């Protein structure tokens, strides 16, 4: 069992660059796992529930996402829906291994957890912003950009959508994300039996994109399928791209 500080330092000191997918999968629980909705969590992880940074993922899925993100050209990261912040911290620290000047933003309707507050004040006091705001707030772009612009000029290379899990919320967050011109958008709970709206939204969204990836490994002994991570990589050939073309001038020349 680790304190918040000990868990954050363990993440920061872990060598994500050279670690294999299996090594990452094995170390993840030692950072501390979430202790909510435990019916969705395998009992093998019971010793890790409720302490540390409380990340809310299956290690066998999350480790594969982290390996996917290695070596990607990502200068900025935005997570929509962070809860305790464990997932945000882990992804943030992996990306920092490749881009020391990474710009990171986290958003949720709740105040920043003790975990994120500790992370920001002690370990990441620059180029990290927390926004207590609904993702569909009319003030979202103003808050992110720091000004009252008619069009969004802020760009994020990577966006993780994991806020409200209804079909309507996810589709709205998806369209909002595309206005930030991301290279990649991550979705959570794409196979979770308890979030049918998320499954439905993902199955529709992935049809709009040429390049999609899924990390949906499960654990034995569970009564159903849970969590699941999906990624879309934005390309000019995507069915939906023409609608958001004006938001990608930073990546493509017309």
C-alpha cells in the first residue's frame, strides 16, 4: 500500500520507455486502483483497491493503450472526465518521457481530488491546468483558451473522453473534441455491459474513421465484459473529416 506521494513518485520513476507491455501491465496495480463499482473489478486486484492514485482501468487493457502511445508525436493532452486522476497521471507521465514540455489539461465537474491536487502542487506545477467545468459548458473554449474567441484556436494532439457515459454525452464530447483538432481521441467503457450508451456511441463513431484501435481484454471469472478502451486516429480520409476540416489547418495544408 502506498500513500498518494509514494504512488505518484512510483509512476514518475517507472521507465515506461523501455518496459514491455507485460511489465507495464504487472506494475500498474502497484500504483493503487479505484475502489468504486467493484462488481466490475476482478478480485485478484483487491489488495490494490482504494489507495495510491486510484486509477480506474483494467491493467491488461490500459497497458496496451500505453504501449500504443509510445513514440507518438504528442505535445498536448486533454482528459475529459478524470475522477480521482490516476489515469490522467499515468498517461501524462508516459507522454512526458517523450515530450518534456507537454501541455496537459484535465476537466471534471467535481473539484480536483487530493490526488490531482497533490500532483499539481508538488510534481507538475507548470503546463498543467485543471478545469472544474462541464464538458458541454458554453464557456469551455473560453476557459481552455483563456480568452473569448469566436472560434476555438486551442489544439490538443490527444484527447481522452471519459465523462458522462450516456450515448448523447459521448457523441457531444466527440464533436467537441474534433473542434480541438486532435490526432487521436480515446474512448472508455466501449464494451462495458453497464454502460450501453458508451458501447452504442463507440460502435457508431468508429465507422466514421479509417484507423481505429480497441483494447478490450477481459479477466476470467467476471460476470460479463467490462471497461474497454477504443482509439480513433484522425485522417483526411475519414468520413467525418470534411465537417471539421477547418480545425486541422495546423496539421494539413490545403
